[in-house]
C-alpha cells in the first residue's frame, strides 16, 4: 500500500492550514473585543417589546407597530357563551383602556380584549385605547382624573357612569370579568 492511500483502519493525515494563522482569530473572539460589538448592536437594534406608544391608539396601530402582540390576540380563546352575551348588549357601553405597550400584562390582557371585541363586533360596545409612558412622572396628561395606578386598567361605563374596572390582571379572564361588571347592569342577560 502506498503512503498516500489510507487503509480502512487509518485516516489520512491532515495538512496544516497555511491560510490565516489561528493566532489572528484569538484576539477577535476575546471577551473584550465582543463588548464594543454588543454595545453597538444594543444601540442599533432596540428591542421591539420596548416600543412605547403613547396617547390615543387603535387595535390596528397596536398590532401593526408591535407585531409581538398579534400571536397573543390570535391565540386567545375566549368563552363563547360570554361572546354571545356581549354580542347581544342592546345599550351603549363605553370601555376606556389605559395600557403600556412595553408592559407584559398589557400585552397579554389587552391582546385578549382585542380578540374578544373582534369576535363580538357589537357597535354598542365602544372602546378607546390610551397608551401610557413607562415613566410614571410623564403619565399625567394621559391619565389625568382617572385614578390609574396599575396597567392595564379597563374602565367600564354604562349609562354614562363608571360601573367597574379590571385592573392589571383579571380575576378570571378578561371576558368573564367584563361580563361580571356589565351583566348585572343589563339585568343578567
């Protein structure tokens, strides 16, 4: 057998790489050289979940500007019996939602509400969405006179009077808590 051929039990010897010396790669992957790169990436690629939308919003704007919310809305499965009850609401109900687009609780519960209202499609239930800044000191103009301490806050109005709130996290689910507030005012329909 020639020396250049390999036998089944041995493998051919690898020739050393005569391209770029390995010593040039070591400094490039050292921890001190990665820090400036990570810093530049953190500036250039801000986290989408940290986008802060403030002031009047719509579900369409929220889902367009923060697509991370869409799977939460699409994946939510509300109780269909409550959806039917909400579809039959005969009088005007107003809901004001105060939310932070940077807030995980808002992402979960406001997304659920968006899905619920998309299924209900009752023009008698009118909703306004107000984005609130993360900075508590800057919230005044957005929540003035509303006594908002936690986000999200859903304020439900019936016959022009506040009849209840869902604050931060529903006790059961968004639609169940909403119906518990509204149902008795409608005679339990």
